[in-house]
């Protein structure tokens, strides 16, 4: 399966204290989350380790260059964010925030 490369992603907020990077994404619903999330994974050059879907929340464990984090998406609000598993990886999250900001300029 191929994923669209014209999907744009951006940064809403980097919350270093919570270890979260809130993302700007296209609107998605429960059924389209996987397409939008996989497009983000492709843009980041990351890989999916594990996927879980609940009633209103998708949770994917991803790996970005050896840093594991959670990609979460809540379909009612079309909110998507990256969440660190270890506070020691804050530099990686800051790097991704800066990199995504540069992509959208």
C-alpha cells in the first residue's frame, strides 16, 4: 500500500514538561486514522512497532532512530500527538518539533 506524500503535518505545541509533541494534521476519523498516521510515520522515517485501537483512541508504539515513543490519535477531536516513553529522549522530541516546523515553512 502506498500513502499520500502530499499530506502536511505541523506543530501545535511542544510540551517538554509532559514529553508531548502536539501535531497539526489533516482531519481524521476512526477509520482514516491509520492512513494519516502512516503518512506521518513515512515522513518521519520511523517504523511502527505495535498498534492498539480503543473506542476513541489509537495508540501506536513507534521507533524513530532508536527512540521509542507513542503516537496517539483521538478521533473525536482529530488530535494527534507524540508522547515520549522516557524523559531522557526530550532532545529527540525537540528535534522532531523543529524539523516538522521547517517542513511547513
